[in-house]
C-alpha cells in the first residue's frame, strides 16, 4: 500500500487567517451596533425638539419636565449604549435638545493598553416653536390655497 503524503500548510494558514476573519466580523457587528444607537440618539433628539415645538405647554419648567420623561422612554430602544439625560433648554421660542451617550468597547483595552475604552457621541437639535395660526396659513399655502 502506498501512503499519501499530506502537506499541513493549509491547516497552518487556516489557523492564522480564521482568528483574523472572526475578529473583523465581530468588530463590524459592534460598529453596526454603534451606528444604530447613534442614529437613534440623533433621531430621538430631533423628535424631542419637534415635540417641544408642538406641545401647547406655556410653562417652560413643565415643558422641560415633559420632554425629559419622553426622552427616558425613547432610551429603551438602544442596544448597547448608556444614554445620559437630555439637556433641554427653552429660550424665547426656541427649544434646544442636547443628547449624548457612550459605548464601552470591550476588547479595545487589550489592544491599546488603556482601561477606559469608551466611544462617545453627542448631538444638538434646535427647533422654533410655531404658532398654530402661522402653521395653518403655511399649510394652506402649500395646499394651493391663499
């Protein structure tokens, strides 16, 4: 019987390439989580700014309290981020929302030697409060009326 000689170079190459490919895939998934939560952060700030413009609350403190309650409810959709409370300010007829959050990156500390591996993101949205009369007039202009 003749024994075939098998070369083991394929096994060595797979042992070197597989961890790299797996690491790239996991890193890409983590980046997708980061991007998803960042989009939720910006969308939430924009929605809160628009809600602040349309709520018919005249007292500024009540408006800020209501928007803070709504922002906490929206934070439940985040997958991996820890969100900070929104900073809400009302100056004259302008509602300003500032949101920020952070994402802890678990394996970055091993690579860089740092323990505090945190990615942070923040956004600011502004919107002017509208008067119902002006809104109706603008809507009629858009609809083709006078």
